[in-house]
C-alpha cells in the first residue's frame, strides 16, 4: 500500500494529512508475491515473483516496480528471475527496481565499503536500479506535553489508546531494565534491537513503548520491521525523549496532529546500496526520493517510511508521467528511450563538500521530470546511457556517441567534473589526484533529426 500510494494516490495536493502520488491518474496492477501465513516461509518465493512478472507482461503494463530484493545480487543472464525481467523489457515494459538497503558489505556489522550490495532483482540487465536520497521535508505526528510539542513517528499501533497512562524510564530496553507493569515504557536507543526491546516491554505488561534516539541525534526512525506484539510504539528525538523523562509524573494526552518539518538528514540515504556489479557494470542507474516518505498504508491509514523501496516507485511514477507526455506528443518510444532520458538529464547530486556523490551511489543522479521533457541531445556508450569501463590501466580511450533528437540544429560544448574516487575507509568521495580526462572535440555541431511519430 505504501508503494502504491507513492505512485498513484490521488488525495488533494494541499492536504498534508493525505497523500498525492507522483502519477495520481495511474492505473495500478498489484501483484501478490509474499506469503500470508508466516509458517509457510518468510519473504517472497522466486516462483511467485516470476509468475507476477509474467502476468504483468501479459497485461501489457507500461512499467513495473519491484520494491523488494536480496542484497548483493549477482548479475546472471541464466537466472530465471532476471530472465523474466529481461523479457519484460524486450516486450516494451520499463522495469524499475530498488537498489537495496544493505549500504555496504556486512552492514550493519563489520563494514567492507568496497563491495557491491545492489539487490537482486535490480542487478538484472533489463532493470533500472534506484538509489535513495533524503527528502527535504518530513511529515511527522505530534502531541502537546507539559506545554511543549513532542514530535514522533509511528512504528506500530495507535498511541492515542495509551493516553492517561503513566510513563516509566525503562533504560536501554533490556529485560532487567524494565519493571513489571511499567505503563508506557520509555526506552533509549542504545543498540539493543528494536524488536527485542519491544518484546521485553510487552512481556513486562507495558501498555505502549516510546523509543528515543541516541545522544545528539534528533532524527527519526520510520520503520523497524514487523512488530508482532499488539502494542503501540512510537519514536521520538533524543531531545524530546529527555523532556518526557524529566516529567514522569505527567500523564500524557496523545494526539496524531500532522506537522511538516525540515528533515534533519540530507544527501544520499545512508542505507542506500552501493554498486558496481560483479562485472563492474554501473549500478544503480538513477536516484529517487526514498527517505521520510509519507504514504498510504493498510486499514485506511498513512505512515512515513524509508528505503530504496520508496525511491523505486518515485522513479516508476515519474517514468509513467514521461511516457504519458510522449504519448500526448505522438512520439514513439521504448523502455530504452525512457532510460536514456532519465539518465542523460538527471541532476547530479553533491555532498556537503561540493563534490558529486560517487556514481556507485547515485548513478546518473536525481531523476528530473522537467529535464526529461526538454531532452534533445542523447549521449551513449556501447548502446547505453552509462559508460561502464571495467578494469583499466593508466589510460583508456572510449567513444561516446552523441545524437541530436530535436528538429533543429544544435551545438554542444563538452566539460567534466574532477575525476573522483572514494576513500573506502569512511565512504567519502575524494578527488583522484593526477587523473584527467580529455576530449577529441571540445564542441560538436549537430544536424537536426525528424522525430518518428505515431500514425
């Protein structure tokens, strides 16, 4: 439901308590791939995924969004799921897939930054893998406590049902930290797994759980997985958690007022999976908004979630809008054309130091619908809108093909950024000293090309 809302929810644009998707007029075909009964297994069996892809092909959909995956996939043209995706693209369907939330190899344990973690099925040749960027704004719930506004994200249940219940300091959420019948358990984010601290509180008879962030961190956690216990759980900032602890004698009166605040985080989402692939092909291809995304959920409700599973439908929705734009112009197109448009016109995203985020993190950059509509020049390498150069020695010469798709002559001038690499010890971009790039031609004058139109 959350993914569907990002694509096609049609709520009023000016109502912050509701949702308007990227493509609010889109028709949605929702394919079920996950088990209902957890005793049959967790996740989605590969056979169900393949069947869903094949069903989507038979329905002749325009685009397919895959917001699921297994980290650190291997590109393999003989893999049955990847075969199904490649066939879908050949049949004219744009396939968009989440890059995954594994960040680096071994995450969240011992970091090995210099390894690919792009999820399968996003590794498939026919799939566009999508990385996640932080949203500028964040929709968040709030209530008034001791004359001050306390903001929170919902992790489970309805916290309003715990109004008037006493508050208790339950330390780090270990079993020994929690007294019997604590009322509302206030727990510090110390490293104890979220689901474990919630289970401990529930066993001690807690009526609700409030988790507050670690010292110095006023950001919000939006999703922690499936909470099996029937207990309301919310997450507050470190500052607001300490306000609650300072007034344990006050009984809270919870509301779910909706506020919009500036996201305390910025840049590429920390969890977003890294490329390249095992054959050194560039992945992800593109970036979308994937953190602090407010959308529809089950039971006629709404929630804020984050992940590349949210960035993927953002890109899929914009792609649908672009396809509709081309159809209105009577312009023939293929998934290949849409991929070229999104990657050739993407906005390059930069870090706080002013350096572009590594290609292995952002791909071509942030998808930009307005730029896509204005595209006239197409750049490609080996038939793709990306130059995966693989292993190389001190020098490498490669050919970029440039095509003018407009109905008028065009002159283009070439420029480039510094050549960048990454410090794998801290995942920071840096300039590769001594490296340079040169062009055979600094500018090109191109003749016009008549666009092929529908009859």
